């Protein structure tokens, strides 16, 4: 499966999940500045968590490698499509995002390294 087809299939599979509110593409792929070594930065906005078992079903046949529930900055899965292109899939709960944005935008309280990142990704 070609890279674009695999990415489209992944987005379609996430889109079919009841708990997914929105899906966004970030980074160099979203800005049109991607090169041959660029990864995908996919943001999945959720009303409720998607279990690892559900995510394994979503990812079936699309990746050669997948790491689940990395949490250095945010909760994410990191993988490599079967063609070798890497992807970071970040999960954001709508309620948590709403609270974070209220804290920054309305209450004017800076957050460590993420003051405008979440807002910019959402826009």
C-alpha cells in the first residue's frame, strides 16, 4: 500500500470510531514543507479514550512497527508505516484540551513549553 493510501486508510479508520471528535495533521506535512525524511504528526481529538486493543485493530496491516502509549510530552503511539515512513499519533481528550486552553487563553497562565502549541494545533 502506498504511503498516501495508508495514511488515508488510517484517518478513515480513526474517523469511524465513536469516541473520535476530530483528526488533525500537524508539522511539516501540514505546512507543505515535508521532505523525504519527514514524519507524520497526527492529532486525534477524543471524547473518550480508545483502548490499545481497539488501536491494534485500527493499525492492523498499516505498520511494520508500533509503540503504544508513549507519554513523554503527551499520550501517543509512534509507528512506522510499512513503506518506512514514521508517524506520531497524539491523543487529546476534548475535555482536557478545553481546560488547558481556558487556562492559557482566558486565565493568561503560561504552561511549560505548551503555552501556544495546543492552541496552534487546534487552529
